[in-house]
């Protein structure tokens, strides 16, 4: 083990702590791609082998540099050079003195007694006044978000006299961001072109980088401004950056499964020499089809390809040159089944084009789906199973599934997709106030629209039990969920338990007619 550096050990630890296997193996491990296994042990083996590759690659790197590539051409080295400076603070080590106080303050603000009670029951259930709530086994704050908030709060306590800034938002949650606003932290907003105005930052200020990271250009700007940087980037995101570094060393184009305008993907793109983003399987199929059959003579097709991806690829991108050798990376919060399907598609396409013997030269893949994202998606899938199972199999039909999390939160949006795709009535809200006393709900749909006032509790027999599945995104405090459940309990009392005369069908139908849809930002 002594030859493994910290980065390698961290990668192994991250992977070995995964409770669920992703199923990818690196092509170099397997002489027959079709015989790949999906067990945890084999996956761990693949991770260890792959990290050995990283060690090999690092040994090989100086040789490559001697062969014409300067060390600083590798974007990771530029990032590391900044991150090694004394005013660049990473990890809790820098804030030991305030740790206890900050941890307690976070508990006071974000924990929920009601949710803790639910977690203590065998099936995460709360029954109250004719309502049953079933909480997803994995939900809410992930450790990366907790770590990020802890570092941000610690910075506020440690530098009480400094002007503090955050590049955009720390995480995508209104409650957390409001708390930071209240601590006089300045949020550097994006304009319509995704640009941030850093002129408001002065020498000596403290600038926090969010959980989803910052671009290399932003890091360079802050470095030049001589500020203190508190880097709260989640290690899972940094793991993706290490993967695209491997792509750069191997001369591969990074195909990123992610939304090109999302902050995390923007940061990842900035760590790539050559990249293209595909936001979903459909775009990946378009790309794979191009790889499989487009020729340089086919100018019309090439132009159409470039038009489609003009905002989603590096400026020098040439599809005939840069799709010959590719590696897959992803935004950590994407829908895991889709990332897996894209990986399989790209691998199959490259193998068909170049043959199985050359697959290692032309394709590289490494699991970078965040474990927290994965287990939350699995848990909401379980809630859907419960909805469809027969009572004797532990089933219990749900009136709806409530998903709580920021409207900009990618991982929360994916939690909604699962019940929606399985036909379970479900709503994504960003705060408790989205549920109103008049029995309407403001919620975000799968396509990003905001429905302003849909009826929540539909007519049913008075006295009937209300059954609600509950989950929340990785950046959502339990306290926010508790507040939402409190309002639902009140509505349940009002509309079902106390309404002996019957339902309010006509009023509700009328309200449904006035539902409005606006675009989500
Ligand atoms: S969802 Fe995953 S990648 Fe994002 S902050 Fe949490 S642990 Fe990190």
C-alpha cells in the first residue's frame, strides 16, 4: 500500500463504502466485455485495478512531459498548484476550533424530531390523525452537503470581520441559502450567460466555493485576487475531475453525461482538454449513431451535429477527430440508470467500430456516480414498489409521493422522475410553503415547468386514511420536510377527517381548471 498516494486511497475508500454496485468494469480488465460481472467484489477489484492504473499513469506522466508536453498543460496540475497555496483552505482541519459549535448549530437549524421518530420505526412510518407517512429509507442531506455547510458555517465563525462571498449558491436549497444570507454572506449571482461578476471581491475577502465546485478559470481569478478560498467541493465531484484528468493523459475526449449549464458540469468541463456533454440517452444515441456511420465527406450531417452540440462541446471540437478515442464521465447527480445505459451504448458502438481488441485504446469508463444519489434513487423506487405491491406483500397504495428539494437541484429532480415514470402521483416542492391552506400545491414538473396551484388532496370518502410517500433531495434539511408534513396533516384534518358531509369535489374541479404553468428558471 505504501506506493498509493492519498488521492488513490481516497478513491478506493469512496468506492468500497458504496452500498450498491454500479456494474461497470474498466475495459482494460476484461478480455471479453460480454463476460463482465456486476458483483460488489468484482467492482471493488475493478476500482483497485483502475487506481493502479492511476499510479502507473503518474509514473508515466513525467516521461510524457519530457516528450513534449509541459507539466502545466495538464489542467489538474494547474488546479493543484492553486489548491496547494496557504490561503486555499480545504477540509475541516482548518476549522477545528469552531467544529463543536458549528455542528451543534447545524443540528439546531436543520434536524427534525418528527423525522428522527420516523427513522426509529421499522419501516420509517409515521401515523397521525388518520394520515400515514412513509419515509424513503435514504433521503435528505448527503454527507457532501453536510460537509459543505459545515465548512461554510465554520468560515463565517472563523473570519467574523471579513467580507464573505459564495460563488453563486452553496447548495441548491432555499432554507440553507437563506441562513447564509442572514449571516451576511454575499452570493455572487450568475447573469443570463452564466457569467459571474467577481469585481465585487476585494483582496483579503473570503470566498467559498460550493459543493459542486468551481471552474478552473474561477479558481485562477480568485487566486489572482489574493483572497482566502474556502473550498467546499464534494470529494465525489473531485473524483470526476480526476477521471477527466485520466482522459487528458490518455488523449481521450471526455463525453460527459450531464447538463452543460449546470454548475457542476461547468466545473468538470473546465477540467477537460476536449469534451462534449450529452444530457440524456437520446443525445447519446445521436452521438453514437454519428460515431458509427458519419464520414468526413458528409458535411451536412457534420454541420447538423455541430449545431446540436454547439453549446455543449469544447471550442476546438471536431467530431471526426475527437470521437475516435473517448472516455465517459458524468455529473454526479444524474439518473444512474441512464448513465449506465449511455456507458453500455458508447462501449458497444466503439467496439463495433474498432473491434474488441482495440477497445482499451479507444474507450475508458470509470464509475463516478455518487453513492448518495444512487441510494436515494433506490429508496424512492422502493416506495413505488410499496404502492404497487399487494397488501399481503407489504403493499400500501399511496395517495401521492412528496419530493422535497430545491427546484434547481438536479438530484431532487431525478427523485421525481422515478415515481412519474412508474405512474405514481407525485409532486416536487422546494419548500413547505408550496403546500397551501386552500389545499393547493405549487410544484415543479419533470420538464421544469412550475405548476402554481394544483389541488393536492383529491376527493375521497370522509374518514379515509391519507397515505403519503416522502423523500427529499441530498441538499434538503429534514426540518424543511417536517414543515411540509405538518401542513399536509392539517389539510388531512380539514378535508378528510373532519369533513363528514362529504367531499368538496366541485370546488376542487374548479381549482384544477385554473391551474397555471410557468417556466422554471
Ligand atoms: S450528492 Fe453526492 S456529489 Fe453531490 S454533494 Fe452529495 S455526496 Fe457529493
